C-alpha cells in the first residue's frame, strides 16, 4: 500500500491489502483520504470517506425534488391518490 496523488493524498490498495491491511485502509478513510482499489494491477474502484466525502448530505427539504408536486390540485388528497394507485388494472375496464 502506497500513498501517491496529484490532487492531494490518495491511498492505493490491492485486493490483498484489503484482506491483510484493512485497519490501515480504515485509518486512511478516517483521514478523509480516498482509497483506490486495484485488482491484478488494474484500477477497479475508489472508496470515498462517508463523512466529508464527495457527497455531503443535507436536509431533505433542501433537495431540488422536495415539494415539486405541492401545487398540483389532483394530489391534494394523498390517501385517495394512493388508494387509486394501489387498485391496479382490474378497475381500468
């Protein structure tokens, strides 16, 4: 396992390193360093830290899709809409 990188520190690990040196890989993730996984010398994937990684999760109310149907008049009675959706095709005839 070695540390290299052009955009900062990047940890490279083989599949064997995953088995034998998992504690070192977890420490690298704790340091917010991505870990590049190699299998037979070819890059297979990149592990990113969950906290502070590429995707920072925010409150759901800030998501662009939140409330996108709030102005639809046909969706005012949610239980009725769900009941209609669950009826299936047998009532379509």
